[in-house]
């Protein structure tokens, strides 16, 4: 063999060795990438590794399987975790390096306190885990719930720690622990991974509500229960039920069965709704609106109808000069106090037609006479109406309830003042003699924000209302924006307890209940975000919508 041919064969041998070595290295790198490579960010602005595009989402392999139990490469580390993407967004996350956590068959939910059994059983059933109660010892993969009795923390705050293949959720109350489980549920939705690190979270506002007018439009008990579950996952804590109006009275009554509409909820159905809500730390706030919006009650008691000086009936208004009017409303308030055990009660008080005319005393002489009899020669119809509100507040206060009323149930220049503990549900600045929010706040009143510019979903879209999509809420509204689009001064922030998105049934057949559920889906999520954290969100609206779509 010539030296030339020998050198050529040696060269080909070296080339084969290099190729073989490269193949082995590639296989080794492929295995490493299978454990360590990052899934790319999705269209909703989901988390991408802070360490770079070559690293995977914490705890998730490129194949979508969990990396728990995998042996880390001696030459690589886990990427620093990213904050979870949830609705509402968590307020603070301390990142860490580690595999994160995913629920797996055979893993447990353990509670450190017996009072957390309901929260433990619920999250165990939702994630397919075993509920172990107050089991002793720790196991790999455990989800542990605990009360931390931190007196300095907000009552609805929680801390969630993901470390070493385990999760601990703790808070000063069972409500805070529950909200921590909602965050975890969203993190692992659809096979996701809870990122390593510590979440510290709490709401900006203590009142986070959704109200539905079930008087003018009948909704099934099942539909309301579905909304309760949806609200719980979004960390709402109030469900308002407006169940009496001109068009219907929608809950069975023992004291006055004659007023109840044909299609209504039974008390057993309502109890089930209230119990389901309580399990998700949601208070059901009932509303029997008076002295206006009582048409369904008056239909069975026409003698209580308010009539003007010409004898013409006034729509929906009860004659508050008659003692029988007060008795029937108090009968109902007393009766339903036993059905709704929550601490809050909405008395309504809005749009009393007697005060929506130019000269109430001339138009309704019987009301003017009653006002003078009760409050002296200077007594007015507005005084009499304010006295009515105070008397109804006393009725619910006897049941240890805190009253609230709509802002147009409070009147300027009356000698009779609304009781100081009546909270204001501020919804409009369009009423006669409209009073700006600062008047209520300056008087020291506590306010719940129902701003009709942003938070009203009115069936049929009357009076220039437009179905909100959620975008304006997300991008423009905050709890300080009580009227129109202008925020009140920051000094009043603590008096604004929170807010509520509301569905009203002005034209009840304009949408089916399923269409309503679909229509309010994004507005509910946008409102939840801004009540939990009023600061400008980090996600764009498009990213927020995509995240909502991914979370279901």
C-alpha cells in the first residue's frame, strides 16, 4: 500500500471517529434538552425563562411531562422561575431555582388545622389528589394547608411556597388559604406547573362583588351555582341577589306567598346557593329594594300603591305614608334574614318616583302631610323617604346586618340624615339633584363602587348602555373611579371598600341566561383583576384575554 493510500485511509478513519463522536455528543445533548430545554412562550404572554430561550418553563420538560425525580445535569441548573400567570395576577413572587410542582396520582393534600378541611377536600377533588386530613409526616409531592396566625397580615392574604417538590399554602384565615388554592389551581390548569418560589398575595379591596338582577329575569338555580363557582375561582367574595322589583319577586315566601312570581327559587334552592357560596368564602347580599321598585309586591296589595294628587298610580312606588307599607316590607326583611346569614344587606332606596318630580309636596300631598306630622312643619317628602330608609336599616340591623343603599337614596338638604352606618352603593351621577362622590366620602361614608359607566351590563342596552367587553375596565377603571371616568382623590381610597359588577334585566328576553354568562365572562375577569390589584396590569388586554382563554 502506497503512503498516499495509507494516509487517505487514516484520514477517512479519523473522519468516521469525529462523526461518531459528534453523534454521541448530539444524543447526550438531546437528552439534556429533553430535561432542561424551555417550552416557548405562548400567545398570551405566558412565562418564558429569565435565563434565556434555551431553557424550559420551570418544572416542565419539552415533552410536557414533569421533571420531578429527574437527576439534574451536573453542568446545568434550573432556570430562575417566573411569576405564575393567574387571574387575578399575584401581587408578589420571589423566584427560585427548582423543578416546581405538578399534581400527580397518589399525592396528598394535608391540613395542619382541622378548620381547613373544606378547603383541603375541595382542592384535592379538583386536582385529583388524595385528601389525607391532619396526617403526620411529610411526603414528596404533598400540598400542605396551614393557618399561620400572622396578626400583622391582611385577613384574606396568603403565602404559597413551592420548594423541594412540595407546596405549602398558609394564611391568617381560611379565606386566605382558599385564595391560595385558587392560585395553585390556575397555575397547574391544563397540565401546567406551579413555579418554584414564594407567592405573597392579598387583595387591594375587601369587597369584590358580582350582582345579578334575578327579579326582572328568572335565572335557574344551576346557573347561579355556576356563577358562584366562577366567582370563587376569581377570588370574588360577594354575590348580590336583587330578587324583588316591578316585574317579579323571585324567592318563595312564607309570610307573603301572594307576592311570589310563578317562576321563582325555592328556599331549599337558595339555601344550597348560600351554602355553596359560603364554602367559597362568598357572602350572598340580598336586596329587597324599597320604597321604589316594589311593583310585584304592590300587584298583590293594590291598596299600598302610591298615587299622586290626581289619583294616578305611580309605577313601582309604595305609599310610605301608610303603616301597612312599612309592615309588609319589614315582614319580608325579617323573614329573609333567616335565609341569608351574611353580614350585609342592600336596602335599595333608589328611584322613588315621588322624588323624581319637580314639586313632590304638591304632587303627593299625603306624603307631605305625613312628613310634617313626623318631622314638624318643615318636613319634606325627602325627609319622609330618608326616615323610611333609616327604619328599614333598623330592621336589618336588629339581625346584625350592615345596611347599604344606592346613592340616589341619599338626599341633599334634608333635616333627617341617613344613619351613619348605611354604606353607599354608588352607581350613577344621572339622578335628579345628583351628588358627586366626594360629598358622600367627605361626610365619612363608606362606599362600594358600582359605576354604571363601566360595571353595568344592562340587558337590551337601554338608555345608551352598551354591553361592556371588559377592556375599558381593565385599561381605565379603578375602584377610585366612582362616577364617569374621573377618579376621586387618593385620600378617599380607604373609604372605598371595593366594587361590584352588575347585571340588570331591563329587557329580560334580550339575552338567554347562557348568553349572559358568555357576555360577562371577560368583564368579570377584568373587574376581578382591578379589585385585587388596582395598579396598571403588566399584561396587555390581548395577553389578558389569551390568558383567560388558556385558563378556561
